[in-house]
C-alpha cells in the first residue's frame, strides 16, 4: 500500500472532469490537473463518491440564467460536483473537527470540484459519514435531502392528514420529499413524467399525476402544501391549486416563473392568505446530518438509480439532464482504476 500513496504525493496530480466554457456534456474532458491544496479552514478529501444534481446540469449549460451566478460569460467553476463523500487526506492548519483518515460527506456548493479524485472543502460544510452508510448513499444526501427537509418540515410545516403535492417528485429532491411528507403522515400526490409513476408509488405516494397528460393546477384539486422543483406556471395557477391558508414553495424552475412568484407572491398572500414563495434553500450541516440519521434509521431511503465511474460524468449528467433519472445518480471514484 505504500507505493500508490508515494506515487500520489510525488506527482501531486489527479484526474478530473474539466470544462472551460458553458455547453452540453461534450465540453467536459477527463484531464490530469494539479491536486488542490487545502487552505487553513479546509480539508483535502480523497473523493470516493459524488452525486449529480440538477444544479450541476444547470451550471454545465449555464441555463437558466441564475446558473451563471459568478460567471456570466465563462464558468466560475472548471470542475463541477458539489455533493461529495470521501476520506480526509490532509487537514488545513485551522481545522479542528477532522483528521486524515476520517470519512466525511457534505455539500461543497461554494467550492464545487467534486468530479475529481481529490477536492478541497471547508470544514464547516462537512460531517462525519455514518459508519454503516456507503459513500454512495452519503453522497446522495446533501443537496437533495436538505431541499426536501427545508421544504417539507421547515417551510411546509407538514402535519398528519394534510394534502401535499410534490411537482418533480421522481428526481433527486423529490424522492426525499415524498418520503419525508409520508413520514409526517401527509396524503401525498407526486407529479412527474409517465416513466416515473410506478417508481413514485413505490416511494409511498398516495396519488400520482403524469405531467405530460394532466396539469395539476387545472384538475380542481387543492393542496395544503405544494413543493415545486420545476416551477413554470403562473403564480395564479398555483393560487388556484392551494387550499385556503395553503403554502406553495418553488425550489427551481424557469426564471420567468420564479420572478413572477417573487413579485406576485406577497400580493397574493395579502389578498388571499395563501403563501406563494420561492424557497431559498440554505445549505445546513444540521439538516444534512438529520436526513442522514433518518436514512440510517431506515425512515428515508436515498434512492440511487445509477452509478457511473469518474470518466463517465458526461453520460451521468446527460442521463439526469434528459430527465431519465429516478432519484439520484452517483459517480463512484475507483482510485485503483483511475
Ligand atoms: N432554491 C434553492 O435555494 C435551490 C438550492 C439548490 C438547488 N435548487 C434547485 O432545485 C432543483 C432540484 O432539482 P432536483 O435535483 O430534484 O432535480 P432532478 O433530479 O432533475 O428532478 C427534477 C424532476 O422534475 C421532473 N420534471 C421536469 N419537468 C417537469 C414538469 N413540467 N412537471 C413535473 N415534473 C417535471 C424531471 O423529470 P423529466 O425531466 O423527465 O420530466 C425530474 O424527475 C434544481 O432546479 C436546482 O437548481 C434550488
């Protein structure tokens, strides 16, 4: 075992999936690049698994426009990938909570860089990986799990017997949201495409709607909470689909829909008592750990649809971007092969 680690420290190189411009998965290349060095408040992590989020896809394309935050013409991050799980290789001087060898996971949204053999992450975004959880399972949790927890528990304040609709329920955040809402005793309607209906039932959804055939905002049903991963309707359509005092939160969607919700939501609230808002999800270590604990306890399952090796990140992103993924897609970084 001494030879490989000696080789790593000699070369200080690593393999990574790199891009220099916005575009389709073809702009991504597997390259040898310099291994990053941790700052005082960071650790260097040997990546074991990293999950793919829609935000990676959006940042790859540079669309919607909000995905160009910090880099309007050229991408701010050459290496994407935020939901990381791996082993601490080296700790910065100011790091107190981790040491080399610790198994950690976290949402590295500010630094990104997870589609690589090594990544630096600030100590404050990381937690110890539960021992019984695999690196893949841990990597599936951070962004999607926290979106779902903040949407269902904190903002949605879901209670037993309430009617909850999750739009985009078959994807990463949606699969956690369906399970969480069910665990709080809600009656859950899950909306996604035709190919995901059985899958959403298997997560516990009481009702499913195929968005290619039916518009949930036009079927006269009303809900106590709508958590929308892909908002693209008018704010008035959402108002129609809410019960009196109901809550609607958009997590992602078209820029036009999100702006309309931002501007009209408060006015709709004042005139009808229905709350229509954009949910600004705050990466939160406590929330991430809480979702991991729910997973450990078997109350929620991090659903992994497919696993890809590091060299196939472009295919993994395409699979998710084309809307085929049921739950999460995870990259497994095999250091003996890469
Ligand atoms: N607000 C915040 O602070 C915050 C923070 C982090 C991330 N985000 C955003 O949160 C979102 C998270 O998404 P995710 O990771 O769960 O994405 P995902 O895994 O791609 O899931 C999205 C699901 O929605 C489905 N879908 C697409 N169009 C739909 C429609 N018209 N009606 C119903 N379902 C539809 C997709 O399937 P098909 O495409 O096959 O139809 C897919 O199953 C991203 O947009 C990300 O940018 C927001």
